C-alpha cells in the first residue's frame, strides 16, 4: 500500500499578506515562494520543507465564504494549543468549539477574515 500526505492546500483570500503572516506566526512557517499565478492573480506559498498553503488572490476575490463552501475546514497541528490560541486571538480572530477527546487531541476552531474555517489540534 502506498503512503502519502497532503503536500499543499490552495486557498483564495482577499489579503494574502495578512494570511501569510498568520500562518508564519501560528505555525512557525516561512514564505517559500511568491509570484504570478497561472490562473491570473498572484500566489504566496508559506510552509515548511514538506508542506505548505498556497495563498491565492485576484481582483475578483471577495471572501465571505459560507461554511462547507467549498470545504468544511482545514486542520492544523501545533505543539502548544494555548500558545496557538493566543496567536489567533492576537490577529483579531475569534476561537470557538474548544474540545478535548479522550485520549485524543485538544482542539479549537476559528474562521479567518474570509470565512475559511480552520481547526487547530494538539496531541500534547
């Protein structure tokens, strides 16, 4: 059986610099690349050596997506959930649905400025 992982996720946002900074602060990621997109507009790749988020925008990007359109949420794993929540709150975003599954991870959710939902989990 083959083994795989998600190499990248491509999201559309209204302010890619703001989103890039959130991922850098939340996950310790760095900008890997930026430039024009093949679809028009522009893209910033922010991540680590193995995976990244492609943050895309164009003149038509409006944000305000409804939950579940086009996806339910993106899961992000961190080492320190409390520190991660402080970063999210520090960016002016609200967290919700805090939970702890026995014996699984602790987690919380947040929506970014464009309505994209993220779940942040920690197996600490």
